[in-house]
C-alpha cells in the first residue's frame, strides 16, 4: 500500500485565528503589515516532523507556496509539497477538487478547520481509506489530532 498523504491547512489549524487572545504556546508573527499577526506554535514543527515518519505531508491552504516561504522556516520544517488551491478568494468547497487531484488514489488524512459538506462527501465516497480531522480555529492543531492521525495510519 502506498504511503498515506496528510493534507495540512494553515489558517485555523496552524494559525488559530478564531480567538482575540493569542493561545498559550503560540507566538505572534507580523508577516503581513496592516493585517492580524500569524500565530504559530513551535511544537507544531516537531509534530509535523513526527507525522512525516508515517505520511507524505502537503500544504492544503490558500497560502499555497507562501506556506513554504514564510511558515516552514518559522516552524523549523523542510518545505512541503503543495496541493495548489484556486486564487484567493475562493469558497472552502473549492479545496475539494484540488485535494482530490493531489491525493489521487492514495490513502489520505485531511486536517482543516472548515470541512465542507463536499469534503465529507468526497471522504466517504472514496475507495481509499480517508480521514477528515476537524480542528477548532480557536485552538488550532492539538496533540490529540496528531495522535488521531498517527493511530489511523497504523490501522489504514
């Protein structure tokens, strides 16, 4: 069986935007003058490294290649492949065709804060094992979500 793909969103997952206060363990970075700071947790880089032992990880975000340029160095991770999204602004459901093309026939985990009904339909109608892991945009990626992905990969 081919290695599973893990699709990783940024805003709401690595950058919890859904709260006014910066969550504990996160550091605010002013990457875009005049816009809200980007909140990143140093532990996420370590977690991504752990996930790479089992998954081929790809960015699945409107950040596209900017995630590698701006975020990978701050997280201390290597650049990742990109499941290229449509130009911003796009509807969250528009991620599904891009992700389906990128994943092909491989098993997949998709971590996002906004899985649409189209995403759930895609995940449940695929022949390949597929897991969507919802993340709250107020807390971002948790160790529980990482452990869920790792456990799933052992069973897929």
